[in-house]
C-alpha cells in the first residue's frame, strides 16, 4: 500500500506571525515539505490546482518540477489538474516534461474541480461542465497512447496527425481520475480502466463504499483489470492526540468556514471536528497510532491501494507540519504497510490453489 500527502498550497493567516503568509514563503515551505516527504520514505506527493487568492498553486507541473530536482524517489502528481478548463495537449506536454526531469516519477490526477474560478478565467461556460471534462479526458488519453493524434471535438480545434512532444519516460504516463460524490464519475473512471482517487472529507466513510464497487464493476464490465483506488482525506498527526487536535482545529475551522460561507455550510463546531476524528469519522487527526488504526479500518472497507493525507487544511506552524510528515513517513507508513502485507499474505495462504 502506498502512502503520501497532497496539498493545495493554502495561503491563510500564519498562526505564528498573525499575518497572511506570502506566496513566496508558502511555496518555500511547500518545497521543504515535499523534500522531507521523500526523505522519510513516503510514496507520493500531490499538489492541487486553484485560481484563488487563498491558494498559491495555479501551475502544479511547475511546482512539481521544482520538487523533482530536490527529491529522489517520491512520485509527483497533480491533485488535481483542472482538465475541463485546460488544454489537454499542454497538460500532457507539461507532465511528460516533469516525467523526464524526475526520472519517471510523474502522474496526472485529473478532475472537474470543486471551485469554478478557472472556467470564466479561461473562457469556458459552466453549462458545459461535464461535457468539457469528458471530451478533454478522451483527448488526454489519446495523447498518451499515440505520438501523432487525429482527433476532433466540440471545445478544441481538431488535431490532424500532429506530433505531441516530448514523450514521457513512463509508457503510459499514469492518469488518475479524482472523484468526489458523483457515481457517474466513478463509473466513467472504471469504464476507461483508470485508477480513481476518492475524496472523503466529510460524513461516514461507509457511505463511499458503493463508489469503489461501481468503479471496479464498471472496469470489469469493460474488460479492464481491476483499477487502483486511492482514498484522499483531511488530517493532521502529532505525537499525541490532544496536540494534533489543538494544532489542527483553528486552521481547519478558518478554512472550512471560509469555504462554507461561499457554499451555505454552517460554521464548523469543535464538536463536529471531534466527531470527525473518531474511528468512523472522515478526518485523520490524531496520534500516529490513531491514524494507523483508522487507515487500516478504512482498508477493510475499501481495499484501497493508496492513501493520501491533506495535512495543511489552512496554514499551520511549519515546524509542526514537518513533524507530522516525519511521523507519517517513519511511524504510520511502515506500520500500515506491514499490516496490509500481513493481511494480504493471510488471505493468499487461505485461498485454494488449482493446477
């Protein structure tokens, strides 16, 4: 099982200085976080795309390319690339370039996005929200499969056999589909045989099990091997449960209340936050042992191949974030990998074999 981190590069009030963190400082910290994640043995680091003042990453491939020169082993992915409002040719070229710079460690995680700022920014109509994503995903997959593509769609000028370069080191370049709460998105990913990143940031995890089933069933019906599944969730880790909650809650509340005002959500209460930290809650905020137990609990539900944790929901003290990365890489990840491998070995040994 792979474990890693994703972030949107939040730019909110720094709890240590009491002032708004600068974009330059946030990006400096982000590169340190990725570098440390590589050093402590985590498998993946994802960077999401936004076009808002409270996030600093609008060009994930650029940030990940900078990280590639400071890391050795960790896989580098967008989380997500807003494919609906981008050009698939440029997305493919950027991540193919990242793949070459990183020695074959690039991935693309595509999604429709939960914010809409990129649509008017790049001249797209929100009424075409789903059609844009479907068409552009089709073109992206054609581009990774074929050096020269002949293609025609509604929203982009056609291609008539032009070559698209550079080609990536990996063949094929991994493409994941990020899914929130739409069953059709899970089915589409499965029908295409693509791995799915399932975001669970609220509610009971059991509610999302049908999405995993839909994904796998659609792949099976389409004749694809069982595709990989990632669970992506909010969380924070400290040496004790109480410390993790005390550090995380103010930043969580600030960020979630900010988004909630835009979407009509009520303010986050401490009681709701504490409930989300329980075993059957959505958030992974606690001690290393609590996070280990929760990942393994969800693995029983989903049988997933990857788990990504968003540690920085809002701006947190940088030293505490680095400590959380250390704990995730040096304590949580080895324990989870051992137990998942043990369970897998036990299942295999109890399965009858045929000759």
